[in-house]
């Protein structure tokens, strides 16, 4: 079976256009709003050198620990929103929005545990960079497997994702990375413009909110794009189309 990135992205785009009235509010509430809250409410981390030194790592860890409750709450809300979106398109028969919201809540503990397990694997693999990137591709369908075939445990979901993504790990990593990079490019651009406006002395609370809103929307858009690609890929691979 041939899975061309352009075809997968086109199908995901068609799904977005068909379901935009449903997806846009969900993405705004569960994906964009937590990102915006973190950008506006959390203190900015102190500048550190991006050299991978022990001091840099310690500074990042200290910042994460100091703001752990807010970061965890925002990530949990985003994870729940992602699960709701997957449930809407992978449930059989297709659930109503209310059913998807309830079903996602029931599956959330499994999704959280599976996500922690996946990132633990990636962290261990990061000792050698290439295996870590490959693992991201092989774990591309872990959450879709939990949603579509659940309730199944994290180990079973990871195993299922490995089975579905066999010989396609790099393909799915490349697609996920491409979407992430595009989203982050907008985030960096918005952040740079916010800083430039502030340094020019013409910044205001309105401009700060505006630039951060753009960054949060870009983050949410990238998340939705990735989720819809996962829906398309899972449907194809699980049915052999």
C-alpha cells in the first residue's frame, strides 16, 4: 500500500473542510485556549544558552518544576481535546459530540499512561538521536488505536501502532515533523515580532495578546492537522485500503 504524504495531507485537509464547524470550536477550546493561557499567564523563562550544557538543562528543569501544575493542567486539557477529536472520527458507529466527550473522558487515563510510556521510550532513545526520531514515527498511531479499539492498555496500543506503522516509521515521523516545523515557524515569527515591538517601545497589552493569540492558533492548527492525518492513516491501515 502506497501512502504518499501529499495524499494524506490532502485527505486531512478535505476532512477539515467538511467538519470545520465542529472542529473549530473544539480546537479553540481544548487546544488553542490552554496554549494561549500558558503564553500569557506563565512567567517567561530566563534566557539560556542553547548549547545542551548541564546549566542549561538545570535551568529548563527548574522552570518546568516551578510551573508544573499549570503546565500539566494545560497539557491534560489538550490531550483530552485530542482524544475527543479522534473519538469523533474513529468511533464506530460515529458518536455524537456528547458521546465523544464522555468516551474521551473515560479513555483519558489510558491515553495519559500511553503518552507517558511513549515519551519515556523516546527519551531513552534520545541517547542516540536517530532511534528517538524513528520511535516517534512508530508510535504515531498509539492514541488512535486506544480510541478506535479501546479500551486497550498502553502496551497493547503501542504494539498495535508498531504493527500498523511497520516499515513506515520514517514516513510518519517526517509528516509529523513537517507539520510541527510549520507551526513552530509561525510561533517563532509571532514571538519575534512581539519582541521587536516591545523593544521599539510601541508594545501594549493588546499587541501582546494579539501576537500570543497568533502563536496559540498556530500551535492548535498544527495539532489539528496532525490529528486529522492520524485519522486518515489509521482508517487506511486498519482497513487495508
